[in-house]
C-alpha cells in the first residue's frame, strides 16, 4: 500500500469526520475528541458556512464557529461562489487559526442550488475551478473541495475532467462523496469509481460515503483506493470510530477519559459507549451553547441521525423526544447505561 499523499500536507492520521449541517458543531467535535487518543490528530470540520452571511456576522456570536480551547485541527467549510464574499469570509475566519478551508460542492439542498452553490457547481467545470482559484488567492492555509461524484449519472470521464480542473485551479486535496446528487444520502456508494480516480490525480483524494465502521475505513484505505477516509453520519453513532481505527493500526494509547482501555468492539460494548457518549454530548451542549431551546433541537437532531444503528434505538429516541430539558435528557440517558441492553448493529441500509 502506498503512503498517503496527505502526508505532504502534514496530515499523519488520514481519517477524518465529515462536515454535516446541524451536527458538526463544537459539542460534537468535543465528543469525538473525548473518544480519541490525545496524540491522534484527525481533521474535524465545522458545519457549512454561507459566505454571503459570514462577512456581516460577529465571529464570537456565530454558533457554527464556536471552537474548543486550543482546537487546532478544525476546518471551516464554506459555501459560496463570489470572490468578494469569499475574501471577506476568509478574513473573518483566519483569527480562529483553522488548519485549512473546505469548499462545499456537494450539498444537494434546494435552497442552495438557486444560488449556484453546493452541488450545482458540478454543472459548470470552469465556474467551479474559478471558485477554487478565488479561495486559494485569499487563503494562507490548505484549501480542499468536498464534492459528489456526479449529478444523475456516474460518468468516470466527467469526474476525471472535473477534478483535473480543480487540481489545476490549485486545490490541495479533494474529498469525493461516492454518491450522485440524486442519491442524497441513500443507496450504495461507488467506492471503485473514486479508487480509479485516485490513480489520475497528483493531489490527495479522500473517500466519503457509506463508510459505517472502522473496518470499512481500513479496508478502503489499505486497498489503496484513497489517500484518506472521511466518515459522516456513522460517526454520530460511533464517535469512538477514530479510536477503533487507530487501535487497529497499532496505536495503543487510550483517550485520556479511558486510561488503559481498548475501544469498544462488541455490539453490547458499543451500545453502552453510545449512551456514555450521549452524556458527554449533552454536557458539551450545555458547556458551549446558552440557548436551551436550540440545545434541545440540537440534541433531538443528533438522536434522529444516530439512533438508527441500534437494535432498540427507537426506545432511546422516544425518551429524548419527550425530554423537555438537557437535565432531563441526561437523567434518562444515565438511567439506561447500566439497566438497558442496547446493542449496536454494524451497518444500516438507509439514512
């Protein structure tokens, strides 16, 4: 297996967690760090940020840009296509000392398509390349692009031509969500399509899409199909997945919160760890955000995404939906840790 080309950018752990709207805020990133050994430094992304809004906002009041004390390996993901707004947004972001910047070319949300943002950029290769050029022009940190592998039809020639244009425009690395725009988050991801592309690009290619377990991530990486692996919604159910990957690669350090322990492996162990993760998540919401109503919405949205991996996840889902405060949700969660058998399934077939 070749060494990851991400090493050239100073990335020594080529496994990361994807940007996800409503999910990858600071409270979730704090949970991932809680379950990751201290010497392992994965890249973690913010939620999507509109370059039309960011220049006019106070950074210290933007919930999507709250960070942990000393957080170094985070990447803001920006959405936009106009140089003036991109430039001003980057100027706002630089005082936070992000590791890099990511351009969203994969979001299929209707409200963003009308501005030729997100996945709509896949429809115009030259236009997309100019967005990369604009961002690189004003950025002092690495610039990546996260994109889909196509709109309605998987076309290897389109993907080759499009990514070649982004590479020429100066992108430092690319993440390919191996699904089409029309698939959204459903259906099988075409990992082979991305694997073939890696052989054609000289910049790193990161794989994303339907990577649900540590074994998924390791199998793809060790096969040489990608320089890095980006895990999405499965990380909400398995925020310890990076610990599992590191352990499988021979890294024996445990997270500070779990001295001397190995990562969970059995369905029952993972179920119990999930409930412990939910306690940490609830505490992190309370620590970083001060709006109780928004925090309950964040909690419910998180559970909506994560509970699907559990054989009896509907029970926990129901309890969280009924909880009126974080305190109540925390109590319900703690009661379940030692009293409920809450096994986790390895994979699900829908999102």
